[in-house]
């Protein structure tokens, strides 16, 4: 039995945000070396305190069993020695990331009057992270925030309250041996909704809110926040099999985008088929669907060409199934496919499979999404797949950051002007 | 008497936003040449329809006289042949701007599996502009939006309704002779507040809201919008005269920042003096204040060192006077100045005057603002002063764009992936 004590306290949310803000000022002035050393200490401490973390995690698991949580949720909640080791290694990978060099001069120029203008990269300040029952977010988000010179206020889901509290206590213990102030990581221990709500409007102390979780959580934050929000990831992603799609590419892209990890946001939710193409390849498409026992919700033409099609309703076109179900729409042109995506897409990731360069260009230019693909799976919309290292989320909005958000999304710029008495 | 007819209609705001969105899709595909030609046609048409615009403007002026508007407001409302010519020339300057090349590839790389990744600059889509009684914003914002490939929905102040409606009608007439769809410029003709309110939550059709005007307008938008907001410009700017300030630089910077254009957001509102410095230079500072009849609201130490000081209260430290009044705070260190700015500043523009490099670095690093200055006037926080050309506003938030926002602030990116069947 560990004698480790919790350092997360049930204090006023506003006071916590203020403490984070004060800490962020010191943090912003630390060197990359200081920040990296701190992350390595956190990684080591997470490993050495695994026993305490697992013991606290057990409380969340017992609570989950008592409340009949789904196996998927229990799986997300459950920590093991290996998982804690993964958390620690994740932080060690963040240490290796070069970006973003806070203090980097992005551009500089001198006005005719001699005034020197520099655009300098600086941290955002205080990041508010609002998330659901994934304790890994506690570690990942803290690592990315600290690496980029930001303080962080964490509000995790109540289902993981003991696990998250334990992880943050360990992080606090670790920070006491580093140059990063302990207060740079604040954990909202209260599980009532009002506590999260307070974060939404704390513009004086919090610079950005990042909600991570289901559509309802994100919607609540967007609708109620006056603090700027980095909106992340509902993905109703489409794969369009054009009239000129290569059958092998189409089958492997559909298989990968739908079945590799159906529950993630870059998985495909709708297949759009050109009618002539589906007519020629219905057998192979059916074989793919049957291989994975995929539930097909389709329009009338889909029902004519494919077996076992459940009639699709308006809701199906907008649905993020996150399971082995798919909506199927049959069209007669790339334009019709684009119009369907415009109407129902969530501007996340959209793909065309075709050997016709003109249709590919039409699709890539006209579809408005964070990522548009020609002959590849939508699954690549991911920070680590694209080489950004860890990601803080996938932005489906257009301001500040779009698509996978790596460390630069947690920074901003300031103009630094150096003169000799210049006036206008 | 012109026979020109108004084309701005009192139709449903949502329908207008949808029309703008449809138009934005066509606009996004136009070449720079097409967009530039259209802007030149608008410029010429504004000049040739000056009579109509002035005639409509008269209605707003009569209304203003009947309602006893201030001379400052009347001045902002009043159009003349020269002012309309300035609008047209402003558009011609926007045509000359190179940035932002929509379609520009900001970076590209190839993954190990051969998937090619491009980060491409694209327009935001539909810009919602909410502003007060300055008819020039109607022209400036339209020019910047169209040049960057965006449609725009304009909601101007009711005091300028006839002028704005006339200007938009002229723009519509001009667009009919160009490749830009007329619907790309929508004008909300309704003057009721509900109409503006509808824009706040129209996330499906509007990509960004930009409020321009007083603090109350901006606050209303930020508090009520679910559409992402680019927050612009309340500027409570400070000039700190350090212990080691050069007297000549200090006097000319104070004079310029306070008196050149007191009503603009980059004008100074508070002077912070190092006590020892003010003690040595009180006479010259007093002479400056007297020369411009500047009203001084100061703390106790200021009252000891300067004549005619009105005791400052808490409100004075936060006040954006926008007139020949100034708050005066006396401190005994650069740290104390930084703490005062942290507490009361609006993160717009902050300056230190000093010959001491260490104090300058402390100030520039520690003050969190869009622009920080060493030995120069805060008046340079301005798109045209910095060489960006026209600006859509000055951002005082940290996400997406900070400081003067030129054309790039009206664009975003998308990832364009080209593969050969790649899956994860």
C-alpha cells in the first residue's frame, strides 16, 4: 500500500486558474532544457509511482462495475503497469520533439524609419483542457502544454476522477524537483458540472479551451464558452469511389478506413459510390462488407445493387457510427458526391478514389475539410502519422489550427519592436 | 437625382448567409486576376456612382442631426466626394497586395509510404463583419474579404444604414460585370438587434465573426457567439518611462502616442513613470501636458510631483479614454510597471522607454501583449504602418491572428494528400 498523498485539492476553480496563470509567467521564461528535464522527471516519477496510480485507478474501476459501465468505457478507464509505462514513454517522445521553439523569430524586418519589427513565437499562456474518461489525456495534454511553455488546467471526466487525481499528484511531486512551478498543472477535483462551467467564461485567466471527447461535450463547450475554443474532432468522413476508381485501391482504402479502428474520428462513416462503378464491382464490395459483417444503411440505388441494405434515413447521412456500420450513397457524378459531403460532412477528412486526374482535382479543390485525400485512407489525419509527434487533438474548425494539432497549435506570436525613439 | 436602385433587401438573415456560402464556393475557385479585376470595377463604380452614395448619405446625416449626434459621430458618418474617392483608392491598393496567395503551398512532404502531404492556403469561406457607424468599413472589409477569396456578410450600425446600403448596392452593380457572384457580398438591411444576433450562432454558414467598434459591441459578440470570433481592438496601452529613459525620446514618444490620434486603439492611455526619473523631469513632463491641455488622473505620488492631478480611481487604470486624458502611475521598478500592465492592460500595445538593455529585455519578455515596444511609440501597431497593407482589424486575442490582421488572417489551410492506395 503506497503512502503517497494526493496533492489535488478541492479549491475554488477561479483560484486554481489564477495560480496557473501566475505559474505560466514563470514557465514562459524557462529554457527548453529546463522544460525537457522536468518532463523526464515526470516520466520517471510516473513509473516509480505506478503502484499508487493503479491503486487509485481501482476505485474508478470498482465504481464503473457498480454502475454497469460498458466494456469499451471500462477498457478506456483501466490502467496497467504497461499503460503507465506508455504514458512515461509518451512524455519521453515529447521531449524529443523539436517544435515549437518558443522564442523563435518567425520573421523580422526594419521599417524605413529604422524601427525593427520581430514576430516572436510565445506560449499561449494557460490551456484549459476539458475531457472525458481517458486518463492518458491527463498525461499527454500536460506534456504538450509544459513542453510548449503553457500552464494547464485539467478538467477530466468524473468517471476517471481517482485515476486523474492520482496522476496529477504524481506530476506535482515530480515538478517539485524541477524548475517548473507545481502550480503550472491544475486539476479540477470537483466533479460537479458547475466547476467546468466556470472555466468556460474565465477569459481573464485562461487563454484557450480544448474540449476532447464526444460531440455533446464539444457542443456544450462551444455553446457556452467566451474563452476562445479550439474545437476538435467529430469526424463524419466520406470515401468516394469515383467512376474511375481502381478496384484494388478502393477495396483496401475502404477496408482500412472503416475497419482498422472504427471508433476513432478519422475512420470512414459513409461510402459514396459512383453508380456505374458500383454496378461493375458490387460483388467485391459485398464480399468486403460480409468479411467484416458491416451493417449497411443505404439509399434506394444502394439497395438495388447490394444485399441486406437497411434503408438510410436523414440521420444516417450525418451519423458518426464509430462502429462497423456504414452509410452508402450512390451518385452519378463527382459533383453530386461533393454536394453530399458539403451537406453532411464535418470538415474533418474526405477521400476520393479515382484514376481520373480531373475528377481528383475537382474533389480536392471543392471539398472544404481539414484534410482531403486522393487515393489514400482518411486514417492518416493524425499527428503522429503525419510526423508531428504527439497531438493535442484534431481541429475541425478553421481558425488558428486546422487538422492534427501538434505543439505549434499551443503557441501564438507577439510583435517585438525595437526603436530609437521612433514616432508616427 | 440619381435613378440608381437599391439592391439590398430585407430578406431573412439565414437565407442571406446561405447565399453568401454558396457564392463563397465559386469565389474560392477564382484566380487572383479575376478577383483583382472585380475590385477595380468596384472602385470605378464607386466613383461613378458618387452622386447616389452622397444622396443616400444625406439621409443618415439628417437623421443624425435630428437625433443630436455628437460632432465626432457626425464626422465619421459624413461622406464627401473626396472620401468616396479614398474608398476607391483603398480598393486599388488592396489589388496591389501580393498576400495571401490562395492556393499557395505552405509546406509539403512525403511520408515513408509515399503519401504526399501538402499544406495549402485556402480562404476561410464566409466572413461576418459586425461594425458601427463607419461606412468606410463597408468598403474596406469587402475589399479584403473578396481579395482573399471570402464571401462577406455585413452588419453595419443603424446610424449609417442608408450610406451602407447605397455602397453595397453600388458594389452589387459593379459585381454584375465581373466573375465574382453578386451574392458574395450580403448586407443585413434590418436594423433590429435580433438580425445581428442571428449571425452569432450561424456556425453552419459563417466561418468567422469580426466585430469592429466599441468595447460593448465586441463584448456582446464574444459573449453570445458560437461562431468563432476574431476579437479586435480595445487598447488600454501603457508607456513606461524607466529610470533610465532618455528624456527626448520619452517626450516625443509620449507626445506621439497620446496626442497624434487620441481616439484610436493604439494611442496611449496610461503613462507609468519611474519615480526617480519623474522627479528629475517633472518640469518637462508638465510642459508637455500643458501644451496639449492633457487631463491627468494620477496616483498619490503623481500628485506630489505634477500639478493639477485628479486623483485616479480603479476605473482610471482600466479606462480607454480615447481623448486628451491620461492616467499616471508612479512606480519604483520595471517589475512594478510590468505587474501594473498585467493587471490593467488589454494585451494590445505596451512600450518601455529606457537606455538600460536589461530593463528593456525584462519588459519585452514579460509583458504579454500583441505588440511590445522598446523606445518607440505604440502608434505603430497598425497594418499599414507595419507594411501589411490594409488591415481588417487589430486582434487582441491570441488564437489565429495577433496584432494587426492583414489578408492572411482571412485565410486558413487544408491538408491535401495524394497517394497511390496508401492505408495505415
